[in-house]
């Protein structure tokens, strides 16, 4: 989550920066109730700001994503859905990479609910956007292939899953060191599908 720290820009008050950092720290330590409380304080502070800047929108979107992640971890899908919907509304006002983060989270929520077609649609839309971004991270594209492979695996479409995992692995092997955790995860996914 270190990259999340980079969204805190100088236009945001020091108090708000500290709240966000504190919430993030609690979240990283799996102190979910404390993190939710701090994020709620940060959102209340954001709501009290008269002028909303790009920085504020980015921070608010990231807080909604973080809250969504907590509720996914707690398997409170109703709350996760509520916050991913809010994040997605804001993301459409921001860069496309924020939209892909939201689509990936929403796809995960749908997968948890057993809505594999809906999850597949979200992950495919995310992949399509990521593939067109000028500064797209190839690793992000690879993670989309993994997500799609996971959906195919849940649908027992094993050949399609293997194809997605192989695309992911090809990108990972060309961009990451051999001991990168994403590579291990993709090899594990391939093994699980081949044993199914």
C-alpha cells in the first residue's frame, strides 16, 4: 500500500494527511474497526471542505477503495458494494487507472457473490482500459489476466483459465524478477486448474 501514500498531495491539509495515514496504518495491521473509524473521520473532514480539488477527489476515491477492501476482507458484501459504487462515481471524474481499480474491486465482489458473468464483464472492461492506457503497467495487465483466469476457473472453463494464466505469466516473466510473488501465484493458479 506504499503507493497509496503518493496520492496525498500538498493541497490537502496536514490533518487530513495524518488521518489518511493513520487509517492506512490501521488497515495494514488488520485493525479494521479502527481503520474504518479513522477513514470515516477523514471523509467527514473532506465533506467540510468548501472547494473540492482533484487531489481531494483522488483521496476520497482512495478512501472509498480502502473501505471497500476492508469490507471485502470482512465479507460484508453489502457495505463493500456501497463503497465501490461511491468510488466508481468519483473515479469517472479522474484518470482511467482509477476506474480500473474500481472495476477490479467490483469484479471481486461479484465473484464472491457467485455472479461470475458480472465479474467477468468487470474484469474484461478493466483489462480493455488498462491495455489502452499510455502509461499502463504491464503488471496491472497481467493481474487482469489472472482475475479473468480465476473467473474461468470458477466457471469450470479450465482451458480458458489456462490461456489467461499463460498470458499473465508471459508478461510477468518478461517484467519481473523470478521470485516475484505474482509469478508464484500464477504458477499456483495454473497448477490448481490443471489438477481440477
